[in-house]
C-alpha cells in the first residue's frame, strides 16, 4: 500500500508540472494582437447596468451652451516640392519596422517569439488536447486507485480486528488447555495411583472373604454328609396365651400351643420367658431375612390376616425366622384384655434400642384392623404416636401410625388420599403395615444388607427398608426387628 501511495504522489507531481506549462502557453496566446488573431470582438459596453434595488436612476443635468467665436485661420496652400524625397529603407534585422521610418527597427526579440508561437500554435493545441486526455485518464486512474486504497484499508482494518479476536481465542484455548493438562497430570500422578491402591485393598478384602466362604462351604459340606433329622418336641404345658403358660410352669423360651378361645383351634407361638424379668411375650414379628412384601390378604389364605413363617424358620424348633402371627390372632389376643407391646430393634453394628407401649389394641377385620397405642417409653423414639422426629408440621403428622388401618398390596387403607391407584404406601414401601402417608416406622419393609441404602437402590425410589426413623432415619434398614405382646399386669 505504501508503494502505491508513493507512485501516485510522483504521478501527481508530474501532472502539476504539465499543468503549469499549459498555463504558460495560454497566457502567451492571450497576449496576441488582434491583427494576428484575425478574430472579431464585441464592442465594449458603454453603460453600467443599473441595480434598481440598490441604486437610483441617474437624472439629467443642465449643460452650458457650447463655445462660439472664431477658430483656426485659413489653411495655407501646399508648397510644391522640388524633388521627391527618397524613402530610406531601414535594414531588416528580422524584426518589425517602427511606424516612423526614421526611428529604425523595433527590437526583434518579441516579434520573433510571436511569429514562432503562431507557427507552433497548432502543434501546441494538439499537445494541450493530448494533455487533457492524459489528465482525464490520470484522474480516472487516481479515482480508481483511491477506491482500491480505501477498500484495502477497510480489509486491513477487518483483518487487524480478526487477528485480535483470534489472539484472544487462542489465549482462552491456551488457558483451558493448561487447566486440562494440569488436571490430567494430577489425575495421572495422584488419583489413578490412589484408586489403584483402593481397588487393590478391595480385591484383597474380597479375596479374604472368598477364602472364608470356601472354608465355610467345605465345613458345611462336611457337616451335611449325613441326612439332617429334626424333631420338635411340643411342650406338655399349654394355655390361653404365654402369660397363662408361664403361670402354669412353662419356664423355657420355645414354641408352645395356645388356645385363646375354645372355639379356636390351638396354634403354635414362640413364647419368650426371659425378657423383662421373665415376662412372657408372644412373638408378633421377627425379622432375620428379607421381607419383600410378597404377602397379600387373599394369597392362598396366607397373608397378614393369618400367620405365616418363612421357609427357613420352619426348619428349626427354636427361634422362628421371618414370622407373622396374623392380624386375626393379634386382634383376638389384644381384645381379650389390656395388652402391652414391646418393639426391639438391632442395627448392623450390634447396637440395640426398644420402644415400649403400655397400651396396644388391634381391632377386628370389620374395622380394618385399626391400631391403637399409648403410654410410650424407651430409647428408640415414639414413632407410632408422634411420627418422624426429623419432620415438622403437617409433614410430621402424615407419618403418625396411631389410629391407622392396616394396608396391604390389595387393600389400600392408608391415609394417602389420591385418585391415582399407583400411589399406594404398601406398594411403594414394600409390605403390609398401619400406613398413614406414609410412615415413620416400617418393620415389614424390604431388607437391605448392611443397613445403609439410597433412593436409587429402592424399587420405587422411597425409603422402603426396615425403618424406624426416630432412631436411625429413613435410609437405614435394621438388621433385626421384633414385636412382642403380652397381657398387661401390674409389676410387683
């Protein structure tokens, strides 16, 4: 661009010199006499135009009379000449003669220049016309050059701005790349080795557990080489309930036959003769295996309405496994007289807690096995009467179980009033229970090995474990939980 500007500058300088030469030619031509020009000229104007808006019309002035009287004398006659005067011819020096021959020849310089210029006028005019054409061409070229220069300047400015933007983008990418490089370097140098160490320790732990399992399997195989024979001796002592049996002499904790009413067929229950200073509790619920809430009230007459026991529990004569006495039997036992309830729970560390209710009644099937409890004491928290201690206001009220009806998969009696049939506490929380909307306690929930679980592990994303919120919160499933009842009697 600078080279183009310099070239145009020299070109304009040359044009300037040509214009000065042309001006000189016109000035010389304008000084020519009319005698040589041969062109007619208009007469000079005598008046001066009148501006009526600014000037007044001139008025005529009175003129004095012309002079009168004598003038010149009469002209004398011509004197005859004796001899004609010889005209003296001035030497021609190549110039012009003066009007008076006696004065000689004028300076020849101006006349010679005029004559020369007149002779060269045609060629000069041609040169001038050619210069005009050249000037027009130069003007067009300079205009086009200026436009190109302006366009190039705009392009250059855009390129400069684009270069700046590109530099900023490059700097940003450089900073991001440096961050990623540092992150990758830190990951490679620190995180990956640490993860390898953690994985190695996990693998070692798994290896040790596998070895222990192999040892246990070998021991069990050795133990089971001979057929297992189980014969459960039914104690001779029986009664209306466990309290009646202990008063008749039954002292060991085992399975007994009870018959609360003569119209009812006797059935077996596990009586605890050791808890609470030898108090007799009938096992109401005991969990040592997962309960998936698979029992319904109409499932082959083996739902919560009637007693059931897990397959593992039937193989032993002592403590039952997953066991439910049955709502009909529980209702009958609790309506025979004042009844108390003891709920025992144990976490996966071996810590234990209790919730004792001095009053406990379950209504009959016509009243949907409605729950009534009072007189709480213990360290687990009053979840049945007060609701979840972590909640406040109406949210807490929704978790109170006292006064609720018993709900199962096919009997939606909970306090969750909704038109959507899918919104059912028993389905979402994994079992049958006195649900409100929905629970603070869920003893019949799903069993999670290890205790801790999260919403993404749950079937419906809810806290559906074996939960007692007032002790361990919503996302901790107990290892064991049992519910025992006995007739209330004053302690000595």
